[in-house]
C-alpha cells in the first residue's frame, strides 16, 4: 500500500511540466540557440558535394 502512495506522489501532471518550462526557459534557450546557429553555419559553409550526371539517347523517329 505504501508503494502505491509513493508512486502516486512521484507522478507529474502537465501543469508540473509547464511550470518547469516557465521557470527554466532561459536555460533552455541558450543551448537551443547555440545548436541552431551551429547547424545553420554548417549548412551554409559546407561545400557542395552532390554531383549528378546523365546520358541522353537521341534516336530518329521511325514511322511505319
């Protein structure tokens, strides 16, 4: 019976998670912004490495 009461006290609701985000949003913004800027710079500065080739076969039309 005690284990059930302890487990019930440890569960968190949506309001608890929203409260956590409201209290710590400044600490979440800095790493998120740093990762975004890093990925943006990698995307812009990475040299283009995709190369495509194609062969076109041109034949005269054959009318019966």
